[in-house]
C-alpha cells in the first residue's frame, strides 16, 4: 500500500491552526502553504523513500537569447536551505528558507497537461514576474494571433497589480484548502468560514483561487520581503 503523503486536517477545529496565530511570520505562512502543495508532498515522499532529492532541470534565458539548462534538486526549486531542520510536510516545524527574489517557474508538464507524479527528472522553464508563455498555431492566421496576444497582454498589464500580503485572510485560506481536500460542501464552508458575510459561491471561488496561488508559487513572494 502506498504511504499517504499528507494527513487530512480537521478544518473546523481552530486548534489545528493555533501554532500559526502564535507565530504569524512570513516564513510560517510560506511553510503552511508549501506543505499543502501536492507536488512538494510527492517530492518529499520520493526523498523519504530513496534518501535522494528529486532532480529538476531549470532553463534560464541568457543575454544572447540562448536557453541555458541548470541541474537542481527540490531544495533549490522550493527555495529551501540546505541547513534545514525539517522538510517533512506532515510536520509544522519550520524549514529554513532561502530568501530573495522569486522568479516564477512553469513545469513542462503544465504545458502538456500531464499530471506530475513521482518523476525525478523534471524540466523547468523559468519565467520572471513580467514574462508570459504564448503558444501559437502555424495552421492559423499568425497576424490575427499576434493581434489577440497584444490585446490580452495590454489587458493583463492593466489588471495585474502587484502582490499584496493579506495576512488577515491567510488562516481562512488554509482552512479552505483543507476543507476542499475533504470534499466539504460549499454550503457548509460558507456557514463556518463566512457566517457574517453574504453567502456567495464567488466568495469561496476568489479566496480559494488566492489560496491555491499561495500554495503553488506565491509563497515564494512572502519570502521576498
């Protein structure tokens, strides 16, 4: 039987989140979101089983316009220091993070639509905060595609504001992630987490979207300040 990488957390019991309220530092929030990341859980399971860190291949763009490959491991990818105390996602004890700028990364599997499982050779394309990846079709009119891309990038530039910390909402975000993992009905989530607010599916959708961004990559932005 495959060992579970994550123990379900009772999202209703606030005692499960008391350690976060006691130390609401950026590192604590970053770890709480990261340890709920399924890919991180899978990578740790590989490490626990093999005692080897899963490997990644990261690509950066040189000043000459050439992509350069870099062989890294999960510690580099998740911005974890090699002087860590803990990296087990089932434990609340903080790891040591490497702080600094936080470029975004996309996995090759994200483009191809495959689910990343226990692969230890993952190819990564590095994107900075102001970069995007565009897929064009040579079978369609290129001028029309370029015009659409231009319009969409202008819209993205106008609407994509800078990252803003919302520490007052982060415990709610974590509870949302935990509730979703347990397949809790929306009505129950609204009654528990938003008892005094207007009951709306949009509320859950927007907060859960922000929570997933923090879980999957925006936790790195917490470490950049």
